[in-house]
C-alpha cells in the first residue's frame, strides 16, 4: 500500500480552511472542497469557470453519510449500488445539511459512495462529504490522467495531492443515475 498520509493531512488542513484541492478519485482527477461550505463551493465554480447553476457531485465514504445528507432516501438504492462494478453517482431528492450553492434548484444532490482507498481515508478523516468535479475548465474534456489537467486548473487550487500523479492509464467518469420509484434511470453511462 502506498503511504498517502502526508497528502491526507495537507488536504484536510486546506479543506478545513475553506480551500480547494486537486485530488485523484475513484474515477478521474477532481477539484474538491468541503461540501458544507458555501464559500469553498464558490471557489470551485470560479476555478472551473463553471456557471453556478451547473451541479457538482459530492463524494462520501459510506451509506450512513448518504442518509445523513439526504432526507429519507430509498434504501433499495444501496443494494443496487452493491451489484455494480463501475463507480456510480446517484442523484438523490431532498438534500440536507450541504452548502446551499451545491444543491440543485429542485433540491436534489448527486452523491457517489467511493471505494477508492485514498478518497475513503480522506473523507473519513475529514468527517464531511467532499465536492468532486472533473479537473478541467467548464466545457473542456475531462482529464484522462494527471498530466492532462490544464495549468490554469492546477494554479487555481490550494493543494495538489501527490498520490497517483504518475499513473498514466486513462480514467473514466462515473455512471450517473437518478433513483426513481425503486428503479435506476441511467443519465450517463
């Protein structure tokens, strides 16, 4: 196992101060911040040149955290997610306890439970969900690996995680579904 404890410490310090980080996720490299901090979320929109009405995804470490930030989710979604191999982001109705500029106008929020070891450690140690949006400028293609990330994005964050920067295999975005009446509606494969 690679030792990423220094990256975790540095990331948590920045997140607690309302800063933004560039970090590897279970899918592609992401720009992240404290998902409960409106000012930090605003910095992510600015870093990406992204309109603030375009939604962002948040990452959590386990099912309990989904229940903490979503008013009465359909628990059947967790069984469905267990059956999948590809990282899948779910759009849940009725987000609670998150930054107001993170929640969609209809009250929904996109959440992914991560299996990636680095992300899980980071979220568990930080004890809050973390925003994750692709490390690119709005409208540009998502980076396939660290070397694909534009300098403008790298220069806009407060900390860049060292872990996994050398990896050069192409990463892929998550599947996105909306859970409706006990069934997944696939929005992006």
